[in-house]
C-alpha cells in the first residue's frame, strides 16, 4: 500500500477515488437537503390547508345563518389567499359549497334536516394568478366535509345559560337531584352533598352526559365522580348559543293573547287535550293604606313616632273570562302579560310567554299517568308539550284559583296544588 502511495500512478488513483467519494457525498447531501426541504414544504402546505378548511366551515355556517335556510346546492365564489415568507410563497385556491343533508339527532336515532359544507383547497408555488399553472401546483390537496344542524334543546334534560338564581346565588345540584338526560351549562356547575336519593345517597345522580363551558365546583369537596356522572362529564367545552328570544314561535306560532303590561295583566290557562280555557286577571289599585311608624319599648309599650308615616298601595286582581280555543299541532305566544298554566295536554303543542311563566298545577301528558315516565315501558308517542318563557319559568305554590267559583264575598278560593 505504501508503495502504491509513493508510486505516481497509485497517487493519482487514490486522488480520483477521493474525488469520487467527495462528489457522491455532495450529491447525497444535496438530495437529503432537497428531500427535507420538500418534506417541509409539503408539511407547510398541509398545515395551512387544514386551517383554511376550518375557516371554510365558519364561512358555510355564517351563510346558513344569514340565509335562514338553503333549499338546493349553494356554491360560494372561489376564495384565494396568498402567504409570503422569506423561504416560501404560496397561493391557495378554495372552493366551497353547502347543500341539504339528513342527519342524526342527538339521540342517534331520530333523523332531522341539516346541511353539509364541502370544501376543496389546492396550493401552488408563487403569487396568485388568474389561472392555475399545473406545473407549479403542490401535490398536497385537502378536501373536507362538515355537518351543520340546528341545535335543538329537546335533546337536553337540563340546559342553562347561567347557573345563577333570581337571588343572585349559584344554583347547586345535591342529593335530591336525579337527572336522567343530557345536561349542559354555559357556566360553572356546582355540586354539593346533602339530601338523599336511592342511587348515590347524599350526592346527585346524572344518567346522561354532563358538560360545562366552565368547570365543576365542589363546595363540600369533590364527590365520587364515577357514581355522580354515570355517562361521563366534560369541562371547558364550546359554548352553546342560547337565543333568549323565541323567534320561531313569534314568527310562525299563533298569538293567544296580548295584555296591557306584565305588571298589570295575568293570562291564566287551563288545558284539556288540545283545547284551552282562559281567565284574565287585571291587577288594579283599590286604595291606599297608611299608619304611623311605631316601636315597642323594653317594657312592652307601643311608642308612636309621629315623624314617620307609612303608606302602602292596596291592589286586587279582578278576574274576567279570557275566552277559549285550540292549539293542536302548533305553538301559542302570550305577549305583554304573565302566563299562568296547568292542565292535561294532548297532541303536540307549545306554550310561550314574553314575560314570566308560572306553573300553577300539573303539566300532564294526556296519554301518561302522573308519576309515570312517557318514554319507558309503553312510550307516549302522541303527546308533547313545550313550555317556553323569554324571562323565567317559576312554580307557583299558592294562589287564588280563578277557575273555581268565588265564595259569597266574591273571593276565589286559595289553593296550593304544588305543595301537596
């Protein structure tokens, strides 16, 4: 070997071998570098196209919201976007269309109408031009579909936008609460111990999935989550858009009654099947009562303070007939008045109120006995009642019943059906 290196021809041969190795190494490094650059470019295109596809979903959602409905195929104008960087310049071409589609409801059994957004995105090297040059096209193309459907609260056993009571205190679930369906809140959900139920004792029991945009709060310390949430739970989910105005009922339902003001008018309804009978209560001022302010001293004597004079307004409710009618297969709205409602409801109907709605008795399905579940054993598939208020729904525990006959003095008997 030493002789070859000292030999002139041997030195030349070794030099040639070294040169060949150097060239091959350079070529290999160039190929490797080019491969890495190409892979990076493809990954760049794939990432950007994924983000653009997500934006097209929002584009389709906004179009459906703006139009209200889409009967056929809606084609969007081609969208173009250009991204410039120190190492890359890419142009993206997006085509999107929206068309009707039949989708599964939240129960995965019922079918309902919805839409599908279909998008195709292609990329090319260089700036945007009026045509696509196939020689500069990226090999990465993305196609995506996304289903859109109107959120229905019918799939929820319990839904709230804000877990705060009218007293500005948080609403809490405890051992007296057993929720059988889907549950969601757009705010924190509070869970505490106390009370009792047959499943978890002092802790509430949810048989459907429970989700919150916020977090679960445990004032008494965290309870047994696997027993409380039988179908699982989730925090920090997306907020469900809640429209406090019953637009569909306002636009497509019938107007049942319009009062003179929610502070002065009550519309009381008793329903039998699909027929309803109503009484109208007009709240009027009947007089003013006054008295001196007084205190009781330690000896038990009444001391009148002549500098303070209390005055109060005396009001009474005058009841008159509110008529009758039928609400089969539709929805009815009560405007500018408070709504009192009770009865046995047959067929499909929805009652809505612009102001506060009071439950003054049983809300019973005609084909289901009280205390029985309408979706078990023998399902009630014919009766449905919706109760909607744009302000609040409250249970009335005591009131003078205008549907009963007044006594000799003209007073209606006071009843407490929700306390029994």
